C-alpha cells in the first residue's frame, strides 16, 4: 500500500471499485506520502485525518452500488483549495482575517464531490484570496514546486498543483480567474482544466453571475482530469449559470483518437514576452502535431485589447467583493489586493462599459475563429518557475511588467473568452523545469479540449512524469 501514491487517479478508482483497495487504505497511503514530502513543498497546510477516515468508513459501508457510475470516485482521497469551504475544516482563504475560520457547511463543489465518493483529506495552500501567481500568504509558509524546491509552484492553486506533482493526492480542486489553475499546473508538470463557465456549480456565491471565475479539476493526467470533471459537473439550484451534467461523460473524451485537427499556434498571442526555453518546449510539442498530420496555422484572433479589458473587469470584481473590507482593515491586506480594489473603486463607469464591449468583440472573434479551427494553442506561462522569494516577476526580455498580473497575460486573456482551456505539460527546460501548453477550445467545447489533450499527451509520453520526490535543481 505504500506505493499507491504512484498510481493514477483512474487506476486507483478502478482498484477501489473492484475492492482491491479500501478507502481507508487509500486515505492512510495519502497521509503516509504527506508525512514523507510535505515539509519540502508546503502544499497542504491544513489536514483533516479523522474526518477523512470517518468518510472512508461511510463509503465502505455503501458497498459497490455505484461501481458502474463514471462520476463515482469510490473513496478516492482529494485535496480542496483553501478558497473553498469544507464543513468542519479550517478554511482561511489565505488571509489572516480568516485564520481561525471553520465553516459549518461546504460549498456546492465540495458537496458534490463528497456525494460522488471523494474523500477530502486536507486544504491546499493559496495566496491571499487567490490573488496572484505565487502561493504565499500571511497565514502559512509559501508553496514550492517539487521539481525544484527553490522555485514557486505559482498560484493561486499552487498547493493543489504541488500536492499532485509530489504524490500527496490523486486529484485536487483548483479555481481560475486569470490563470490560477493553469499556471500552477504548468509550473508543477501536471494537468489543469479551466472548464466552461457553468460546468462546475459555484457557490454559495454573493456574485453568482460572474463568468470569469470558475472552479475546475487538477490531476496528473488528462484522463484523471476528465474523471474529476465527471464527479464535479452538474446543475445546482443555487447557481443560476450551472449546466446539467453532459449526456456523454467527460471520461469518454479521454480515449485514443488519431483524427488530425486544424489548430492555430502562437508563441505569444501577439502581446506577451515569452522566455526562449518555454517557447522552444512548446514549439517541439507542436512539431509532434504536425508530424501526426495536424494542420497548424498562425491565424489567431486579435488580443491587443484583451489585457486592458481583463484588468477593468477584474478590478470591478475586486471592488464589489473586497471593497468594504479593504477600506475597513487595510493593514490586513497585501498591497497587490489593495491596489486591485482601489483601481476598481476609482475607475469610471465608462471604462467598465468599454471593457464589456471589448469582451463581446473578443468573444465574437473567438466564435468566428472556431468556425475554421479546432483549437487555439499557446504557452501557458511566459517563463519557467522562478524563485519563490520573488512575489511576481518584474521584467522579461526587456519588457517591464506593469503590475503583479501582467506576467500572466497568456492565461488572463483567454479567461475572458469564456472558452474552456487546458494546461498540458509538454516538456522541460534545460534546467529540468516543466513547461505547459494551453489548449483552448470553442465555447462549451470541454469534451473537444480533453480529447485533443489526451491525443497530444500520448504523443509526448509525459503522462507518467509525476509523481516525483521533491528535489533541488
């Protein structure tokens, strides 16, 4: 049982359903691995072993009544990002304001996962209220990537990504506004899916009509991510945007498929600087697609106004959600969050109106693009993992980043399109650090994204690159 952590989520669920492994054994295996590696990566600062073992016994008592259900996880241990409430478990949101917060109920996503046989074993680390691409806060120690423990795991789902890469859990939840799920996936060499808005019910949420913030699955392989999507998806009366679970399971998309596709690939989406090592790794991955018969073009939509649009919409969100607290307790907030909130409170209505107009223009451009293309491909990050002491990069290739979000342009611009986007590990830099490629599909084309990602994953042969033991480069 000590080697269970090396199995994929799909493989372990198969064993759980077959009775070859019990949920209690899986939970204990997870905690054994956490004991071995957690001090090196600081991914899961809050654990709930007694609660997990009690849940394992409850799943065992159910027997095999749902073993043929693709959404049934059969007692698989998972981690939940510390932005999401788990009943009876300390949930801080990465903020000293909530350092001792213990919610009475779980959020919708956690309730659904637990109803589908997932067992929460702990909370994964996140920056303060999920803001920023580096997982540090005033409550816990910073999270690092196990590929090089001097380097950040990125953020804001850094704890989930690092825990997966080091083998502490088999699946983990993430959330994504400007790349908070995809960027950590790239920095930790795992797979993360930003699903279409509504695929995963979100709430209880004071802003239920937000279509930029989404919850999504993170796993070591495309098949693992598809498995978690099946367990997460579905409508909920508390979320006006939530979609019904699809008639065809997401796991059916992660199957062998040699069909060539027509895609566009851009190193920079026309706006962002990109480190040579990242661009080279993505170029080599795209070369595999060309050899497999895919048609690759450079015909991308116009993203020249996308980052300005993103910033205005994000600032308004900060003002609505965080304005009163920032104004009442500024000493409890990090500077980046104060800046973002103040920008939202002071920007004019005309600025926000123009941003909404530009977002509509970009969406229509994406719809037109997908009339002739299956996917849009681009690097997930503009640079490899950087030292964890750097809160956010300041420049690259002579380009000076304007603010703490500017280095995240490649993910942020795709967020406002409402298209599903998957981050897939596609190679390593010369220093041995992972590089991720984004696969963006048409609106609500989550199945298509998973299918293409699975095909590329099989070409590259990187689906068994993790878990790894934490190391220093």
